C-alpha cells in the first residue's frame, strides 16, 4: 500500500513538473508581430556575454506584448533600426538592423552568438514553431527570423553571423 501511495504522489509531482515545463519558462517567449512590436533574446543581466548566456537568455521586447509574458522591456536606444521582411509563401518573418551595444553594456569585443529553439531551453516565439536569432555586439547588428518550417530557420551555422545565416538583408 505504501508503495502505491508513493508511486501515485510521484506521478502527480511529475505531471505538475511537465505541465510547468510545457507552459514555457517565464520570460522565454518572444513575439514578432511587426516592425513596431517585437522581441529579441539577450543575456538576463546588463553587460552579459551573448554566447555565454545562450542557455539563460530571456526575451526583451520594445514594449509590453501580451503574447510575450514576463518579457523585459528593451533599454531605450538599444535597437537603432528595424527592417522587417515577411515571406508569406514560406511562412517566415524576419527583422534585421543595428543596435547600440552600450545601451545594455555589451562589450565591443563580444563576437556574439545565436539563440534558437535549443538555446535558451524553452525559448520560443509566439505563433511560430522555429526561430533563429543572432546578436553581434562587435558589429552592432542583430537578426531574427521566426519560421513555420525548420528549413527556413537554419540553426547549424551560428559562427557565420547574421549575414551567413539569413543571407543578404538590410543592416543599416
């Protein structure tokens, strides 16, 4: 009898844990709605290193967005430009542009890194199954693509940078 009770309480605890995990981790859901409503992942603390924070990054939005619960607000002036491209045929949307690394204390020597469906764990974008995002503080650029098809969000080329992962785009 004791074993059945222990097993039953363990299953209840496991179900509760799985429910929490499947609901997503607070601050790890972003949104890309338009060039005036968007989020990007960044290190959780001011001055963090992009690549070193790949497993702990959180979403920062340009303003509060309901589909990105518990995301933080981007520092004023961090995003300097946003260029949106929407490919309705393939089902992806992307933004590219310039950042001012000093507004979040990022190092000019930080070559950047990639966030995607694997890192940070639990990271996602509302309404899309896949995403790939790079932030390159040394070049003051960023890029983000959200996709319905995995092939349109290449994640295996993080060392290639934005231009190598997403191809030609507007980074002015």
